[in-house]
C-alpha cells in the first residue's frame, strides 16, 4: 500500500516559520514553529522525511519578501521535497473570516494545497533572478535620478531661478546650473549638495546601463532580446526587462493569458443581465506593464523604420522583422482609430500596450520553440 501524501503549509517570516502538516486525508493538523535559518530548515526537511517514510511530501508558502530561498533550501535538501511558492492574491478567502494569525495561515495553506485550490508562482532559477534583479536595480536607480533632479528644480523654483530657454537637463541647461551662485552660504551648500547627488545618480544609472547591456549579450537572453529589439519603442533595457520578468513564456498558453498576467485586461463585473467593464486590473507584473506602456507611447508616429531601428534589425531573421513591421502598422492604425473616436490618451496607450504584449508573446514563443528557418537573415 502506497504511503499517503504529506501536505505542509509554511507561514514564513524573516525569523520564524509556522509549520502546519496534514497527512493524507486525515483531518488532524500537526503544528510547530521553527527558526528561519538554513540549519533549522535542514532539520525540518529531515524531520518531514523521517515521519513521512517513503511517501510524497508537498510544501507551500506565500510569495513575498523572502523570495525563493526557502523553496531552494527545501528542494535541495536531498529529502525529495516538492515546495511550491503560492500567489498570495489568488488564495481563496472566506467572506466572513475576520481573524488572521500565523497559525491559521499555515493551516489554511496546507488545506488549500491538499484541495488543489492554490495558484503556483513560477520560480526563477538563481541565475534568472540575478539578472532580473539587475534590471530592477537599474529601474530603481532611474527613479532615484528623477527624484534628485526634481529636488534641484524645486529648490531653484523656491529661489526664483527658473530655466526658460528650452528643455531641462540638456547640455545648455547643465551649463546654466553650474553657473548659478547664491548669496547665503546655507543656500550654496544645499544647492551644491543637490547637484552632487544628481551627478552620483547619473553615474550609477550609466554603470547599470552598461551591466544590463553586457548581460543581454549572453545566452539565454541574447536571442530573445535581439528579436524584441526589432520592435519600435523597444531597446535593450525594455527587451531584457520583459524577458527576465516573464522568465518562461511557455507557461502562457496564449496571448490573452499574458495580457491578463500583466494586468492589461479590463476588469469585468457581470451579474444577471448586467455587465460592466472597468479599468484595467493592474494585477501581476507591474515592471513589464510599465515598460510596455512606455513603448506604446512610441506607436503614434507614422510606421516608418528610422535609422536607429534599422541598425537594431541588422542580422536578424526576416520573419522577425516582418512580424515587427506588422505590429508597427497595426498598432499605429489602432492608435489613430481610437484617437479619431476621441478616446482618452491614457486609454489609447493601454489598449496599444495590450496588443503589443500579444505580438511579443508570439515572438518569445517562437524564440523558446523555434520552428522557422533562422538561417535566413536580412541585412539592412
């Protein structure tokens, strides 16, 4: 007779892990708490295997700040444990439940795992997570640079020093900033400090841009990134962000699934004969959603291949370039049609980004499972 499956729910925190175990179809729950340290996790894995015998052990915990370290520790313990990382927003919740504790969370995870009502998050490998965090670090550095520049401009605005000769942060604007002087010593110290922070933030972004460019030239990123760069509005930063954040396009059976994962689909409330569609759901991965919306702003221009885009397409397969051209023409038509219908600019951009996600899904699917003759390339 086969050993029953052991179902384990883990409510993990930075210092402790609340463990709830169910064996087979039994209703009794075993509970205990362990420290969140590598040694304690190793002892937990050995205890689960010792008491489960030859039976299967399946664990789960919610995705969160702890990342995927706990999963890797359990699955690499050599005890044959399967650990899933669960999407917290998709865990079933009883409407009348108002009490939330670590003990209850662990039991609920174990019971839902046994019932098969949980949604697993696709865990990246350590190498995939490292490159993904590199892209996120670059994004954070860009936000810090924007904030540093805002501090400079707002300080000058309070002191009546206003730039009126064109765009900000051009070479001419920077020369003007360096020429400014203040009578009060305190103002001079503050201003020079703000400028120093801007210089440091710009250097940080520059170094991270170089690191991202270097990472994009190595497999498994080189091919999909070079293909995505054939699309208008998408260069290395955007392409690598899309590839690393999705990390496994095969899990999306169609383009609509990817659009829903990125939170670009409208929310729907249907009851009886009434159906209401609202704003986009904004669920799933916000990083990819942001870069796709930025890329969608480029689609309002006429569908013409410029010098920079032509250079990015050099040496790429004909079918990829043809696919990118179809996307450019279709997205421009979509933008123009909605504009003539007097749709808001934000709604137009989101709709274009949603369709762009579909084109990228088709391209990345081909990159993961190539079926075309990739030897046929086109030189511009």
